[in-house]
């Protein structure tokens, strides 16, 4: 948990609203609809690199200690909902933690004071604890970008050069912005989770930090022994012309299929032999005012697949790294000036019946000093640097507007 200088700054500069959030009833992404508004924290575990150890193994062990046994996802426990017991747990794994699990380059430091892994076990309550009095209103200051438009475009050119040399086929580049704030950040983060198309809308909080998610993308879902991932790659304005252009774009389709193949390979590592399939290819879905191309890849879990091995196989998500994944992580570490923080990781829900984690695109985080946002896109040989900069701006615009 956040301690020391960050917590001291928060206490000194503004009321301890964020610090109080863990005692509140919250709605983490992918929590059961019937339980929303009734969840209360029972236990939590957070991990930072200085803690050492294997965060995937320790996550699985912590959940088992609290009655959530995810040692064999091919044979999930019957879904029995105990109103007086543990409901399930929110699980957050950052992009940096995912890179570590994949044994890839981790990249620049996290710009936000957040853990890299958080597991929060929830039970139910019919009498939510009282919320601390919040200051009157929310104020967010101006954004400070992690790189200029020119620097972003230069990074795109650097990726294209690496592709030309045969080092990678595709790399996802992500930029960051931060802004000072005062007041209670939770209502703004909750609004973010209600954006149209936010399949993984919700908020996760900790001591001195909070994450708000509006992601439409499934990193990994496991139900009934079936593994599902839904990579998104390809974006256009949500107009009739934008939809037609997305469907007709050879560049976007090639980029998308490359990531689908990567995801098929990731699932094959943990699936029953011969069970990987693509159920839906390049389907156009809407998120806010954007069309996005999404595919659905499924497989049957191999016998004995536990949560730790699942996380090692799918983190970080291929649609936000590139291909080959480890080579793409090397390029990301070399080019991105600021760490990905809460973005491009996994956030969702686990219970005795399985796992449902969204990819933390369209995500914001708050620590004791600032509110943070991230956005980016996949770069291929055919990428136009100015168009890639514009696409990242279009993706982050609804998130920033919601945080006003």
C-alpha cells in the first residue's frame, strides 16, 4: 500500500478522501451485476517490484487462502453464490507486472504511485459503511503530456525502421498525460466507467490510489473451462463513412489479423491441443464515438491450468504490445519515456467459477498528486505518423472529457 511521502502529501494537501476509499462499497469491473452496490472489502494484497517473489503465484495463493481456489480452471467449482460469504475478488495486474511475468523488458517507471498487482476480496453488506464527507466539487488542472506530437511521430518512425530491419512486425506505442487535481476523484472515475461500450466499466481503489476503467476489450475470460480473448485493433470515427473505411482498410485488417494470430499462439500454450479457434473475425463494435474492430478467440483450458500460469501466458495483452511480443516489449521499453502505469494491463473479477479480466485501455488512475491517463495504438510498416498521433488523441478524448 502507499505509505510515506505520498500518503503524507495527500493528508497535507487535501482531505483524505482517496485514502478512505477502501472502506467504501465500490463497483469493480466485471463484478456480478446482482452484487453491485453490496460489495464490501474483506481482505487485500498488493505487490510492488521491491516486494520480490512471483506475483502470479502469490496472487493464486492469496485467493486460495480466502476460499477462492483457482488451481484448475479446466474444472471450475460449481457457481454457488453465498450471500454471507466471499463473493469474489477484484484483480489488477499492471502492464509492467505482465512484462515481468512474460520475462520481457519492463520499460520506464510507473508515473503514478500505484501497486503493480492488487487483489481485493469482497463479501456482501446490506448496510454500506458511511462515506466520509467529500470536499465540495472536483477540480482538474491542465494536462502535461509525456511527449510532444513530434516526439510521438518520431517514435512511430523508429518502429517503422525496426520493422524494416526485420526486428518486429508490429509495436503498440502508448503516451501518457497527468494533471493536478483537488476534491474527491471517485465520482469522476465512476463516470468514466459508465461511458458507452465500457464492457469493463468500474473503479478499483486502494490506500492513496484509485483506478477508473472504461475498457471495451476482454484480455481473458474463463468460464466453464473455456478460454476467451477479444482483441481490439483498428479504429475509425463512429460515422457511416468511418465504418466503411475501417472495413475496407487493408492496413487495419492486416494489423488486426497479426494480433489475432499472436493471441491464438498465447492461448495455445495453455489450451487443450487442437482446441484454439476464432469464432468472430474483424467484427466492428462501437465505443463512445469510435468504431473498433474486434475478434473473438476461444480455446478449451488444458487440465490443471491454474490462475498463475494463465496470467503468465496472456499478460501483457498482445493487442497492446505487438508481435513478436518479447521483441515488441524491447522496442516499447526503448521508446516510451513514461511507464504505462494502470493502462495496458488487466483489471476485472475472479470467483470460484472463473476469471473475467478486461484490458485496461481507456483507463485513468489517481494517486496523491495527479490524475493520469494513457492512450496509444499499434504501429505497422504502413502506419502514417501523423495519423497515429491523431488516433491516440481520439481514443483519449472521451476519457479526458469525462474527467473534467
